[in-house]
C-alpha cells in the first residue's frame, strides 16, 4: 500500500473543511477510480493508484454520506452504516446521472 499524497484530520462538525480538502486535492490526482471506507478513515484512489486520505471519519459516521456524494461514489446511503466483518468497504467512483433525471414528468 502506498502512502497518501495528502491527509486531512476530520474534526466533529467539520464536513465543510473536509469537502474543501476534497475539492482542493482531487485535482492533484488523475481520474478518480475507487474509494475505501474504513471504520475510522476514508481513502480515495485514482487510476494510477495514488491516494489521499481523510482520518477521523468512517462508514459508521453520518458525515460520510456528503463526502462520498461529493466524489460521485456509487453507494446506497441507507446501507453505508451497516457493520461489516471486512477491514473496509470499497466503492467505485464516477457515478453519473442521466440527463433530465431531476425533472418531474
């Protein structure tokens, strides 16, 4: 496993600071490929295997949902907090919305 290019220490009620970190650092990587969500940290990988990390927030925390949504992770928000026997939960990034999905017909 490689060392993160950048790390952010998540503070309680620090979603805005973590979102700013994601916005600032995601352009240092190539196209985002996958996300690993541990019980206590979030790792974001690009297609080259480079990563950055947010410590202090994991799949058990409510604040993980806006962070995953910000990087277009394909996951089910209602099931992200479910416990697992695995070391981490892994999701692909790059979720896309169909054109006009937000329009009411």
